[in-house]
C-alpha cells in the first residue's frame, strides 16, 4: 500500500470575500442573505482541500470528500474578507483527516473537520457506472 504520510501537517490559507450574488441562491433563510452562509463556507473547504491534496498526489489518483463537520459559531457579514485555514491532521492509509478554522476581522467564526479519501480516478468512475447498472459493490 502506498503511504501518503508526507501530507501530514500540510496547511494552506484560502481567502475569499463572499458576495451577495454568491449567497443568493443557497438553501436556508432568505432573511439572512446579508450573512456569509454555511454552504459558502463548505464550498471553500471542499475546493481548498481538493486543490491542496490533488496537487500532491499522482495524476491517476484523486481525493474525494466523504465526511464534513462544521460548527458555524459567529455571524460574518457579506463583503468581509474571510480566511479558511485547512490543515492535514493525520493520514491513515488512503484516508486524509483535515481540520479547518475560519476567521474574519474579529477572529474565529467557524471550525470543523473534513475527511477525504485518495482513490483511483478510473476505479471511482467504474464504481459509479457499476452502481448505476446494479452491479454488486465491493
């Protein structure tokens, strides 16, 4: 089995200013459209972790999200620059466990955990088609 332990400890900051346009069609209360929405945070985490990991593994592999946990602790206004720091906490076989922390100009506003698995691009595609066709899953 290939070791991905070299990913442990890697961290990267992802900065973004959420706009009203990005927030408008998201699920949730439209009465809160002046605040950064939880789905917007999740999008940044998914995109950031994908960029971070996929650039560090062989091209025939890809990382896929399997679980996310987010605690949205404080409100942040639309238009404020936010930072999501994503860090690889540990790697077990092909499972990558990440922590993330969101900050704005006043400090921490969210935190969470994210799990991604490193898999073969081809086998992932095969599994999806096999599932669609009703073939047994391994």
